[in-house]
C-alpha cells in the first residue's frame, strides 16, 4: 500500500512556492481584513501634522491630514502599515472617501484651517469619492479654497492625462493640488510641465540627514529649483533635525514638515479647549 499523500503548501504543485512568499501573502491578507473591519465600523480618523513656512517666525502654512484606522484591539494604525496592501482594491477607494469626509469635518470645525488630504489617482473614477467631494463642497462652499489634495508621484504617473483633466476641473473650484513623495517615482518632465501642481513635496529619503549627505544636497537643490521653475511651493518632508532645517532654508525651501516641528496628532490645536491652550 502506498503511503498517503502529505499536503505540503510549499511543494511544486502549490501556487505558493516558498515560505517567504507565503508569509508575505498571509500578512497581506491579515492587513486587508483588519482594514476592512475598521472601514466597515468607520473606525478611522485623521492625524494632523503641520507644514511650516521656512521664512519669518515659522507659522503654519497648512496641515496634512493623515488617515489612521483602529484595529480590533483599539490600536491606532498609521497608513504606512496598510496603504500599499489595499491601494489597488476597493478598500483603498473607501479609505480615500473616509479621509475626505474627515477632512471636510475638520475644515468645518476650524474656518481658518487649510488642510491637505491624500488620495489615489484611482479614486478619480470612483463615484462614491466624487460624491463625497461634491457633497462636502456643497455643504461648505468655502472649503474648496482651503482644501489641498495630495497625489503621490507614482499614483499620478499611472494615468497622467486623467489626473491633468481632473486637476484642471477642480482648480477652477479653488482646490489646490500637491505632488507628494516627489523624487521617489519617475515623473516625465513633459507631464510635470502639464500637471500644474500647486505644491511639490520632496520625498523624505532625500531629506533625512541632508546636512551630512552631499549627494542628497545636490538632489534637493535640484528639486527645489524644479519647483521654483514651475511656480510650485516646495515642501521638504521628514525634517528631523535643526541642522537639516538650516541647510534646507539656505537652499531655498519654502516649507518644512516633520518630527522636528511636530508629530502627527489626533488632537490638533483647534480641538484643544481654550483652558488647556492657555494653561
């Protein structure tokens, strides 16, 4: 009698051929399930991080609203831990919708607030996201001039013609656009000229420790020059030290964002009671 066949999920007949791929696949399934559960319960929120003007007394130029979800244990999970896994799926589109809803809520709470919200180019054709945008503008017409939509360089380049048309339509309503993580992708300069982004955010990999990195210094100066050439406000992401601030200001950066100034928080200044502010 032949021995019974032993199932082996790593053998040659299995669609998963090695332990690492299996582990990554299992991790992604767990992350997707966690985000889907949070979305279904609407257990999402924004954490706000200031973007600081480099000139003068370093006032806040605007805030970025960064999406967070709560897992089953109540832990707050930042987007960096799940967005790549859900980006290409409908869950990613719903995340964009909920982020925009939270953004409009914050803009209604604080009339002086200027706020950026992240979105994927994939959401341009997602009707629920479009409805969320139109409803938010209808309920608060002044919000359009205080709303900035951030699109990553990689996302924008997936469908540049669609993004260009989308931006043109919304810029007529007063909405601004930021090209996020610039330098991390492969933007064709032909498209960069056509996009008409209002803000260019330089990817943090070129900014961290820049005061001691001659290569990144050259790259950052070039990216700042590109922003200036195309009349875009330049923002350095992931600024973490005074020495980096000094170099970037000398290089002509317009704005700075990072832990040196403030970590993202779910209790921004406009949500702190007056008594606590003055304490």
